[in-house]
C-alpha cells in the first residue's frame, strides 16, 4: 500500500481501509468454511487501478473449526510478518480471527499517519484492533461497520 509518489488523500486511504476490512470480514464471517488469514500486513493488501484493495498472500491461511472453536495452530513456527503478529500467538501458538483483527489494526495505524478530520475515530478503531486481550478486540465485521460509518462522513 505504498504511495509511489502519487498523492493519496484521506478519503482514498479510508476507502482502502474499508475495502480491506470488507474482504477480511467476508473471510471470517461469510466464506464457507470461514477462513483465518494469519498473515495480514500492509504488503498483503494489493490495490487495483481504481484503488480497490485485494487481500493476497494467503499461504498461512487456515479454515476455522466448524464446531465453533475458530482456532488454528501454527506449523513449522511460521507466524506471519513480525510487527503484525498478535502477542497471544507467541504464547498460545493458536490462530484466531481476533489475531487477524490485531494485524489489521496495525495496518490501520499505518494508514492513518498524517491525516486529520475523522482521524480520531479511525484511530479508535485501529487501537481497538490491537488490544492485548483478544476477547476485547472487535470482530472483523464490526471493524468493517465502524470504518463504513466513518466513510459516510467523508
């Protein structure tokens, strides 16, 4: 999600955040079976010519347990990109949808640098994604809804 010299304003960054949240929410809540990406980072969010985000790099993705546990384990110690890995992964070695929310929160924090206006609301969403306790993080669908509400104001 690098700028590459072209000016990208706040509404465009917000559009990217909303689109990426929608894609992750689909993986977590609508895709059957549900999927945990396990490697969300800014380098995994590709943009097409119209700046529509596409989630990529699903090599570490795992299917969620249909029984409701929604957990996956890590094989061969592959956790994803450092800086995006939620703290609980290192303790438990269990992947959860809330881990993707944490990683996405880091991406949102990267997006927000240098913008005003709805910035404080956007930061609140990003900070809720990176809470240490995974039970306190929102679901990806909630993140998507929060960002859409901010986008309606722009």
